[in-house]
């Protein structure tokens, strides 16, 4: 993993497929900076902070969560930023924050589709001592959409339709024509299987088509063009016909 520069304002820590760690994004404004997602565990999060320091970039003031899944949110416990999430994400993290983590409760949480069987193994690698898991609920909760003026650029944070999970949020930077997509374009995990919801796919396709953006950053795939993303969604929609 390493810190990848997209522009003068946008960077991201690359994914680590072996560990199941997703991308952590960074947007630097003239006044405030924010990170997109909190990382999978404190070590992952601190690696991101170390990369920022090495690149002489400012520490983020805000953390925006794209959804509640562990590799995007469990690192929140090691951050001193102001965290932001949509209402549905906050609800799920509040539920997970009540869990006393051990092997039995991990299995119970998995049965409620918070984790897939594959991710269970990765969580156990990330947390050899499950009792060290600390889930924090965000500081700020929004519904629908909110805009943050970072100074010289804005971050439009929007709760959007997605097959993946009902609390998917994207972070759109209009000045850069760029979107941190999180896992919004991904399928849902149902046990060991993956599935799409046609209505959610169609709504997501419409949203992306109408967005004035050229580049999308997917949390597990990296950078993708708008054209390539729309082609991928269209192919999955055709499967329902």
C-alpha cells in the first residue's frame, strides 16, 4: 500500500486485498481537510496518517464514512477527527458499538449480514484479540445530503441508492469532477453469494449519469472513469432482462 496522488487536492491510500483493507481517501481544502472512511483497524488508520505526514500533508479535520462495513469504519476509534455519516450508517454503528466482541458475538453479527464468511476470516486476522474491537458511532449524522466547504473546494456528501447496503454514501468534489464512490457500485453479499437489486441499480445508474464527474474512486477497485462505470452497471442491469 502507498499514498497515491490524484491531484493537488485529492489523494488516497491504496487498498490491501490480502488484508481486505479498502481505500482511505483524502481531500485537502485551503481551510479544512477530510478523510474518506476511517480504515479497518487502528494500525490501518495510523498507516494512513503516517503517509500523510511523510507527504507533508495536513491531518484531516473530518472523517466521512461511506458506510458501516468494518473495513471502512472500525478504525474510527483511533481518530480525533469529527466523524460524519448518514442516518442509516449511524444506526448500524450504534448497534455494533453495543456488542461485546468475542468469537460467539462475531458469528451472531455475521448472521445478521453485517459480515460475509470471507470477511470473518479477515476480521480475525486484523483483530487477533477480538476484544480489542471498538466501534464508534459518528459525531455528526445527516439525512439525504450535506455540503462541506473546505476552502477552495466543496465536498458534497450524499446518501445514494445501492445494492451493496442501504447506507451507502458518496463524496463528490465538484471542482475536481471526482467522486469517492465507497462500495456503492458493488453487489450485496448474501451469505457466500452476491446479488443485485434492479431498482437500486437503475437509480444508481441515473444518479451517476447525471453527475458532472469524470473520475470515480471505488474503495476496492481504485480509479474508474465515468464511462467504464456506466458500462459495468448497464451490463448488470441487462442481466435482469
